[in-house]
């Protein structure tokens, strides 16, 4: 039986505000906690968001398939709800609803908000929205607010659930796959743990890491987890079904089209339940993990105001540069398609018979190879156009679709050459090449296209692969950056307004609309960083980036002597070189770290082969992953990065060097040997990793250094037995079927084990970042700095800082970032600052006003090249950047 409401929901409007105001004010003034929620609409949003969200210009309704992004600068607050704790009424105040005659003036409504006592707190679910809404609509700051969404992230994980719900859920959506699994279970080999492609496809639907489908395990958990959204959380904790947004609208487009009377039930609900959820979560945390309470109030909840400030202020971008780059990429796409078409014409026709291996692995190919072949043939034989749009309109994809929508044209009927199906028809069917298979599936992403190109050598096939890769890169840059940026940019402010939150299982910060975490420092999309600029003309962007913080954390928590040797002092020593030597010794058995280090010296590197000519397989050191020759003096740096750094940043989250093995082209046995050698070097850290997993297997959770608890019931033996029991068939004929489920359960459990380690490391990263941001924010206010926190990006903190305060600010902020004595007693954190007028890494030609690395100075006539800037050098770099902008 669901919980029943025992309060009255009261509409407050022009007809009764004068009578009700005294009792509302008295109730709020007498309550320690009061629930708060706002209702809004942004029907006057800028045109870019109308396009991005797919709003119908006539009905004003959003397309069901598009994302929802709010225009907070043009938002109208239709009303807000209040619930004083332990009161018998929740109130909804009509500010801007359809019944204009009943609207309450802001002056009268504000007196209700002003009643919050000096020691009282507002409670809101997703409080950044309330903070930004009141600041944007009425320039009203809200003091002392508690966010129950942020509180929920402290109390439990996004994939956490009550054990009884797991037990009672049965097979859930996975049941839909059971008949097909029974039919194909004979393809599973229990002894080898291998399965045929049809069974593999079915199994992947269950265990896929990124899937949220109802038949996946992720979807199964999503159905039974507590949830972070208010409505799901209330259902989970109180078994109460709140009214949905759609139910409240009753077919209308937005809240502004409803009267206050039509909104009161929905609006007042949120304020009431936010308070109830606060009390419920506080009790749950006190019982299950008391250490999280202090962490919430002192670390997590203070971030809510910072998240709101980021959203409200936005990030300044060079709008002209974004449009110019979009035009350039569109022209490049057209040129690439012209080249690709010429190559495909020479490769045609297709073979008369379908590709046997593609047919073995891909159902879609069996059903549709003729259609895909015809789409490609028709496209290849169509005439080229000098007009870029006409050329790209012959195909579908991220470039074409957005451009066609902008011009009001329907979607192209041509093939999408960046989609994996047509791509595989071109790569394997047209070229008649044997498909590359990994984990039982055909592959065609960038890494595997590179392998295929290496295999077939020079010629038309390699040229076509280059075109496919180039087009895929353009499509990705258009999809991730250029199209959304042009639509998200506010035409009046020239800013993007990303939303930062902390809802990940690791408590790491994340962002969306847009997601600056996607900004790469290297590669073909680096230029995107150059769009971002400081807030004001006399400010610069200062980035401070923790150095190898994940490895420093592993060293601190494990006490491994190799890690301590590298990270117990500043500057850090090299951990990657020794790791590279050990991993490579699986293929070059006599290689030691000492011998490998000889490649550091140019003269010794050039004579290396002469000195070690008898060493088994020594030539492998001078042949890169693609099979190309490496100059001896470049070999050490190459392998240090590719193998040493790659192993150090990947092994600890998987317990196996699978990615390294795949890139090196090793067998499973060879990869296992390399993994054993790596574990031997870091044996103490390996014990820490396995002990952490053992703790999670025993307790079902681990406790992070900041007091958060990461629950992984899937890591326990109890879960394993319960999961198998859901699908077990007690018949001799079901031997393969039952063994297959055992294999699936092991896969899910291994992922949970790895997630425990990931949570410990990434969760500590999150703690360091949040504590640093909070302390820096206080110092900015106390010290009177003209600086604003703009965004966390991976392990970087980005600020906009007045040009005259850069040296002082960096010293202050970096000092805080390195000062976490309760977390780091043996290893030392380090961080490197950079400064620029844009966020793109500095380059003398491509980005002359970009980020200059201050601890590794480029040759710009300031300080020592590759040296560390002193305070005077820092200010000189700042002036250099402004001079560069003037000279441009």
C-alpha cells in the first residue's frame, strides 16, 4: 500500500495572498527546513534551442525524440511552491500562469521567501535549477539551500537497489531473450568459454556496458534501483506515485498555458516530497554509512552553488570562429566524398556472391546486403557537384542532416557512410577482405580500420580507408562540437551554458549541453578548445592540471615501493619507463629496464643494435604498432607512451593488459605473460587491488577516503547465486544453457570487481577536485580576486582571471590543489599551470594565443626554454599573449 498524503495543497494567488501571507510567513519563519520548488517555461527560448530540441513552431511542443535544454536567460517563472517542515499545508504561488488576473506580484511573493530564518534552510531537489531560476528571473540569490538530489548521490549510487527488490524482480526484461538463448545455447562451449556469433550477439545484449535497453543487465538494474530523479526516489522510498509533468500539462505545451489551479497539485508535491526525502535520506545515511553525512554537508552540498554559478554565468566562446570552422569542415566533407566516390567507382563492381564471413557474423548483412550494395552503387555513380551542400546531400550523416535541417530540406535518402553497416559493406564486401573480429564481433572502428589498412598495404583499398577515416572524423567533430555549439550558443551573449553535476557512481563531476569534458588536448579536434575564451577582455584563462593524480592515489593507498619512488617527491620521477620495459620483455625476453634506459642517450641508441645484436627479437623495439620502423633515438619515448603509460593508466581498472595486447597484436597467452610481468613490478599495488576487490566481495561495498560508500552487490557470492537461480533450469539437457549463464554472471561480477577499484581511485580524484574548488572559491572571495571558476575538465580546473592577478592566483590555487594532508601522507600531488587567451594548447602558428605551459615554457623569449616560469615570467607570458592578439 503506497503512502498517503496528509497535507493540504493550497493555491496562493491574487485572490488570497493578503489573507494567507501572514500564516505562510509565520510557518516558514518557525521551520528549520522548508521545501522549495519552481515551475517555469522558456517558450521565448532562442532559435538555436528551438532547432536543437525540435520544438514545433505552431504547437510549441518539443519533439519526443530530442533532448531538453533550458534557456535560463529567457525563462519565465510561472510559480513556486513552499512547504514548511511539519506544517499541514504546502503552498503554490501563481506568478505567471495563464490566468493573468490571478497572478501574484513579485513584491508580494518575495516576502514569503524573505521569511526564511537566519538558521533555516531551503530544501530543493536539483537545487541548481532553483538557484539559477531565481537569479535569472528575479536577480534573487537563495541563501542556505540543501539539495536532495546531491544528497541522494551521497546516500547511494546510481545503480544501487534494495536486495529484496533484486530478489523479487525475477528475470525482468531479460526474460524476453530467454527463448532465443535456449535455442542457441548449443553454440556455447563450457570448456573453452567460447560461443558462436548468433549466441554471442544475444549475450552481448545482456552484458553490453553502455546498453540501457530493458533486456540488458543495466536496464534490469535501472528498473529496480532507488533512482536520483525525485519521482523515482519518492516511489522507491515511499511507494508514492507523484504526478508526472505530462499528466500535469494535459496536452498543453508548457506551464505558462496552465492556470494556477491546474498546477497546484503538481507544484506543491515537489516541495513537500523534497522535505520528506531529506529526512528519509538523513536517517538512511546515519544507519548505513554515517561518514557520508559530514561529507555531504561540507563537500557535496557546497558544490551545488558552484554548479549553479557555472550554469548561470556560462562560458564565453568565439562565435565567429565556430561558424567559420563549421563551414570549413563542411567543405572538407564534400571534398572527401568526391575523392571517396572516385575510388569506389574504380573498386566496383561487388562480387556476385555475398561475403561469407560477413554473413556468418552479421544478420543485417544477410537480410540487406543487396540494398546496401545498391545504395553505395547509386551514390558512386551519381554526378559530383561543385556546391558543397549538394555534394554532401548525396549521403546521410551528421554533416548532411544538420545542414539540411538548417536549410529546411528533408533528410537525404543516400547511404550513411559513417554508419557501421554501410562502412563494413565497403571495407569487407567491396574490398573482399577478411573481417577483423574481436570479442566475437566484427570490428570497423578507427583502430581496426588502421589494422586493415596495414594488412592490405598501399593501393585503392588503403586510399578508401583513409577517406572513410577522414569522413568519420569530420562527422564526429560535427556531431560532438560544431552542430551543438552553433545551436546552444546564446545569440546575445555569445556564451554556452553547460550544466555541471555530480551524479556519476564515482562522484566525479560531469557536464552536458555542451560537455567540455570531451575537449581533447591532442588530435584533429584540438582546435575546439580554441573557441573558448576568458570572460572579459582584460582576463585570461588559467588552467591548472594535476599530474598523474590517479597513479599518485594508487601509490598513496597501496604503499607500493615503485609508486613511492616515483611520487614521493616533486617533481615526480618516471613510472612509465620501467613499466614499458617489463611489458615489452614479454616479446623481447632479455630486455631489462637498465638496458631499455640506454635508449635515452642518442649515441647509445644509435649503436644499440650493434651492442645487443644477439638479444632475442631485439628488432621489435624499433618497429611500432603499425609495423613501421622507429628511429632508435625515438624508440624509448614511443614505447614509454604507448606501452608504459598505456599500461599504467589502464591495468588498474581491468586487472589485465587486454588493450595493450590487442594493439601489439599479441595472443591471449602472450598478453597474459606481459600482464604477469607487469604485476611482478608492482606486486604491492597488485595486492592492494585484489584486497580491495576481496573486501567488496565480502561486504558488498567499499568505503572511500572521504566517507562515501560504493556499493557493488554484484561483487558478492550471494548475488552470484541469486542471479544464477533466476535462470537455472534443473535438467541434464540444459547443461550448456546453465553454463552460459554462469559465464554471463562471471562477466557481470568481474565488471563489478573492477568498478570497486575504479570507484576508489576516481572517487578520490573527485574528493580532491571538489575540496580544492570549494577552498579556492573561498579564497577568491576572501582575497578579492577577480576570478571565476569556469569548468572542471578531467583533472584540470579552469578559471577566468584578471590579467594583473595571474601569478598571485596561480600560487594560491595551485597551493590549495596540492594541499590535502589527510589524503596524501607519503605521495605528493603535483599540478602544472598554463595560461592563454583561449583554451587551445599554445602553438606558434596554429594557436599563438593559446595555453602556454608555465612549467615547460616554449620558445617565446621568456624564461628558459622547457624551464619553469617564475612569478615575473608568468606576468610576462600574460603580456606576451595580449601582444600576440594585438599583432594578429
